C-alpha cells in the first residue's frame, strides 16, 4: 500500500502492448513510423501545429526546453519549490551551459505575475547582473495545485511584456487538466506557453515523456541538443509507441481521472488536516510523528514532507481497497 510516488506505479498494460508491437525492424533513432506520427498526434490534441519529441525523463524534457529558451548568460524565473530548483541536481545549469535560476515565492508553489514582475524589477539593466530570459511554471504544482487558463494567460501576458520565453513543466499535466476541465490548448499555447514538458511516466508510461514545442522552429535545435545530451535512443520507436498508446482513446485522461479520484477519497477522510486543496493526485496532510507512525504500522508508505506534514500520492492503478483502507485509517487518527 504505497503512496509515496506515482513514479513507482506500474506501466499500463496497453503501454506494454504498444512496446511489444514496436519490437520489430524499423528505422533507427527517430525516423521510424511511430516517431513520425507524434507531430500530427499532438497537433490534433493542441489544435495547432506543434513539434513533438520523445525523451526518457522529465528532467531531460524540462532542461532541453529551457536550453533553447534561455541563453547561458540568462536567468529562468521559477518558484522556490520548483522541481527544476530542488530535484534535478543542477540539470538546468548543465543543459543550458550556465543559466541561473531566479527564485520567487507563492502559495502552494504557484507563481503570480506580481512575483515575477518584482523579481525582474530587482535586476539592474546592466552587464553586471544576470538578466531574466525565461519563466517556468509547474502544472500541477509541486503541492498539487492546478493552474487555470486565466492564471497562465496572465503570466503569459507578463512574459511577453518582459521579453521572457515561457515554459511549463507538465509532469502531472493530465492530472491538472482533468481537475480543471479545460482544454490542452487553452492552458498552454493560447495562454502564451512556448514549450511544454508533457508527462507520461507518472501516469502509466514506462520510460517516455514528450517535449511539445509550440514554436516548431525550435525543433531542429532541440533535436541536436537531445542527441548531444545522450537522449537520442537507437530504438526510439519504443518511446513513441508508448506515448501514442497513451493518447489513443484518451487513456492519458482516464488514468489521471482515476488517480485524482483516489486523491479525493483520501482528502474527504480528513478535510481538517489538508495543508492545500486537493486539485490533482497529491494530498498533503498535517499529522504528528506519532500519527505518521500509526499509519506506517498499518502498512502504508508515504513521504514525510515537512515538520508535521506528510505527502500522499495516488496513482492511476490505485483504486478500491488500498485507498479505502488508507482513508479509513486517516479518519481514525
């Protein structure tokens, strides 16, 4: 009964079937029939022409995007709790060859236009200080909050006015979308997003994420950087095949709905303990160390997040018994 990370969830059976079906002779790298379908599949999904590339991790997707959006001498504005700041071992600086992260605060790891403007205004416009060049947000955030299209749009308008490129880390993009009910287009390119890291591994994928470029002219440089970074796999068709399987018949949304519903079941068991509203598949609860030990002794696994707080993450495959048992255990605390 493990609720510590959706990264550890199994791959969906349809994903494994798609990988098996792609286990045949085809063109190597990204010239195969599966990889060649990605641009069209994602262009249909986002209702505009995009370039889509597979990579094997969310860190690679984020940092390849930022490398083409921010020069080595620029800065990327992001939340203090962003994944690119706390969980990528300096990869943004490595991939960009030196760009700096400029950290801002915001409730629930959300970034506001005011915070971004204030951060930019504190930088002198001279050669002695690193100039902001890009903005990165996470949807759903590191605390499970979903951005609405108007929120992203306000940030996009500010980014344009300040000359900032705009990136979205969508490791849990599906969970955010099913929470708000908005369209993929409205919360991304229509709101000013230039590049999206579209997460699949947390949502039933095996080892494939998608990097979506709403400025397709960037694709050639990203492809070169992907190769240089060691992410151009010889059998890349197996990455593309699992992404296409997830898109087919809306499986990516169905999986996210299941994970979100499980999170709501847990949230309903202890509304007075919630640290943040539950808008995706992460639940942050206030519990004492003794209460956390009680839950662990009952067989539940999760992260201690902050003093007096735990994080529970539900996965696409967690229905029924385990979720109900944890909800009951929380309610008994």
